[in-house]
C-alpha cells in the first residue's frame, strides 16, 4: 500500500506553495480533493498558457494525482457540501490571503467544531508580527527571508534565485508538518493547526548565512573571497558571488565552449584533503610544497589567482570531461546543467525524478516526479484533473450522497459558475 493511503486531504490551495504541499501528499498515496471555483478553478489553469484553451503547465505540474470538485462556497448548498467534506477529511490545507478563510466562515474554531480530528494546515507569507497581514509572493519571500540580500555579486544588487524556495520550499515544509501532525493524532486522537510562513521557510533554507552573521561579530569571514582580496567587511553578511557556503573555497569556472554555450561551466571546490591531487591534475605540482600554497590559510589571500589558474585548465576541456577527470580523485565538482540537459538525462527518468505524463487535452509532457523515494511505497505520477472532473464522483463516493441529493445540489446552483451580479441602481 501507499504510505498515506486512506488519508483524505481537502485541498483548498491555489497557485504554487499550497499545491506543492498537497501534490507531495498525493504522490505518497493520499486522496487529495481539490476544491475549485466553478468555471474558473485554480488561477494557474489559465496562466502562462503555451496551448490556447488547455490547462497550463504551471497548473498541471503542481496538481498531479488529485481529484477536482467545483463548488460555489458562497451558495448555501455549496457551503453545506464543504462542511460535510470537512467532517470526513483528515486534513484541510489552504493558502488564502490572511483572514480569507475566516471570512468564509471556516475559522479554526469552526473547523474544529465540525471535525475535532481534522488537521488545518495553512501557508501564510509571515508569522505573527508587523507584517502578518501582508500578502506574499515568491520573490517577496526570498527578499524578506534573507536569501536575496546574500545572493549575487558583491558589487551588484541583491538577486532572487531561480529555485522557488519561497513557494515550493514552504510547501515542502508544510507537508512535513502535516505528516508529523497525522502521526501525533494516532496517539492524541486530536487534530491541530499547522502553519508555515514563507519568510520562515526561506530563512530555514538560509541558515548558513544566519550562521555567518553571528560569526561576523568575531572577525572577518575568511573563506569568503572578499577576505582574500583585502576588502573590509561591513556589519551584515555580504553577497559572495559563487563562494562556497561550507567553508571550503569554491567557484564557477569556464569550460571548453563557454564562448557560445552559456552553460559550459563547472563548479570547482578546492577541498583541503584533496589539494595535492588538484595540484597534480592542473599541472601545478610545485604548489604542493610551496609555503604560499601548501596550507589552506596560506591560500586564502590567493584564491582569485588560484581559481584563475585552475580555469586555464578547465577551459581546455568540456564540463563533462572535467567532471570525469576530477571524480577519479574525489575532487568535488559539478557541471552547470541546463534545463534542457536535465530534461534529456535518462538516469533521471529511470529514477522517476523526471516523468512523462499523458494529458487528455494537452497530450504528453514532462514533469518533475517525487524527489523522495520510499522502498515500500513507489510513486506513480498521474495527470492533473480537469476542472470539476470528479465533482459527482466525490459527492457520491466520499460524502455518500444519493442521486436525488446530488440533483438537489445541482438545482441550487452550488456546482456551477454563479451568474454575474446586476449593477446596483444609481
């Protein structure tokens, strides 16, 4: 059986952070019921569309393995259906703007009344404090969580990363919180509130920079290239380009073909235990005994020169040739892989990290698969649902409603797009 088989998730999330969380739970076997507005659905269905009239890749790649029910929660019958779903589900997940769930009539207190065993999981931009009522998006989270201020080159502006550490990163944090709460419920019998703030999630991923901020009070950060160049430090952790954050100096170096290929580069770490092997590989055996290069402390002021010298060697070979040669000596390195190269890498498809999915209107496309592998619970990635595809199925199989009850709900307009409101008379 799947790890989370039998767990019912009421998915009230949209865009990226929440759907990342619920998709991961669905991959592990949970029955994820995605609640969407009739006629509209998750806003990402129509965002960044590459094929007109078809669910975007933005939506499909975040909503695999789920079922979709369309529900007008402002309609009394629709709200009643939602209350019944709360009663039978194990987890409710939402990432609405602050206060939105309460305005819908589903405060934590109300949800507990309906189902004392339910876990209400929420993603917000900020935790309690001066910004808790602010709406947050990916790049805002990266900026307020400390990532942007420490990303980029020293003489340039702060930068956000291509990795979605604010949205998807927080979704992964929330998924862990949900699983922990489910485990605790097996002992306590009670549900609980689980929250993950995007600022907090980003900061958790930036912990090494918070470490460096405290180290800075006791002297310069010697592993930063800034130190070797004799540039004084300020009172905050600086941007450090491609410096390694782990204490071992590293940098991105050009490889053969860099003039025309923007990804013909490799990350090279001058790890102390393999320094002598590095000297031999790049043709500088004299550095092994030279007092100006033999010890890590002596090399720190010369890192720029050292990496320039290594780069003269890497530029004579492709990034894959460099990697093959360095790995023979356990010298840490990694080629800069483009998204095209990752998509074409067969080993990632064999492990299910990249999967091909067939969609009824889009056709076949590639997506990320479950990055977490369980030996007794393999993940099968199935396509995302069409809008409202499982509405009647969920009413019938999850809520056990009869056909006459379903017809009554339909007649009340709870499953359809609400007609536009008439303008008030002037």
